[in-house]
C-alpha cells in the first residue's frame, strides 16, 4: 500500500516536472534580424568548438562532404538565413526556397536540426564569419 503511494507520488512529481519544462522552454521563433558588429573573438571561439563537435561530420570548410562547403557561406547568404538554417532547420527545409534547393541537391541526407540555442547558433555564425576569405 505505502509502496503504491510512493510510486504514485513519484509519477505525479515526474509528470509535473515534465509539464513545467514544457512551459519553461521558450518557443522557437524565426530569426528576422541579426545585428553584426566587428567579429567577436569570444563568440568565434565558442562557435569553433561547436563546429568541431556538431558540424564537421558533414561540413568541411573547403571540401564538399555530405553537406555544402561553408568557407564563404557568410558572403553568399544573409546572417538571418544562416541563423535560421542552424536554429530552425526543419522550418527552413520546408519553407525557404534557397534551402529547399539545397535539400534537393544534397538529397542523400537532409541536415538534422542540431538542437542548439539561439546564442549557440549566433556563435556558429560568428565562427563562419571569421573563416571567410
Ligand atoms: C548530418 C549532416 C549534417 C550536419 C551534422 C550538419 N549539416 Fe548543415 N547541411 C547538411 C546538408 C545535407 C545541407 C544541404 C541542405 C539539406 O539537404 O538539408 C546543409 C546545409 C547547411 C547550410 C546552408 C549552406 C548554404 O550554402 O546555404 C548551413 C549554413 C549549414 N548547413 C550549417 C551547419 C552547421 C553550422 C552545422 C553544425 C551545427 C551543420 N550544418 C550540421 C548536412 C549537415
């Protein structure tokens, strides 16, 4: 009997925690404006770390892999586009004409949503700005 109550209490607490989390997580919105200043070295460093752990499997800066090369992506695309590719990958695959074109071209594996925060996505953008030639 007590065991059942204890198990029930745990289930209830678990359920409440999950619900609180769902409420606490802010909904992802599309990024419409990115302010660029001079390249920020701290963000570049963070972005480089993220790039090495989350992106190199598919993206080399200079050589085509599973995904396109990214050396000069900041010269070819807007910062908002790049941020949304990283932060709102699935929505971009559905709605953005440029990105949809790439999905067709790289039809082997569509880019998975890397599940990063907006700040992490911004650091990656900063890293990509720093490597452009
Ligand atoms: C599993 C492979 C994979 C991983 C991991 C991956 N990507 Fe991609 N990425 C792709 C593919 C494939 C495309 C082309 C579009 C498509 O098919 O979805 C792409 C497209 C892009 C583009 C658009 C390039 C352009 O010219 O418009 C950017 C920017 C990009 N990825 C950045 C990243 C970043 C940053 C990461 C790491 C957080 C990352 N990707 C992780 C596979 C990947």
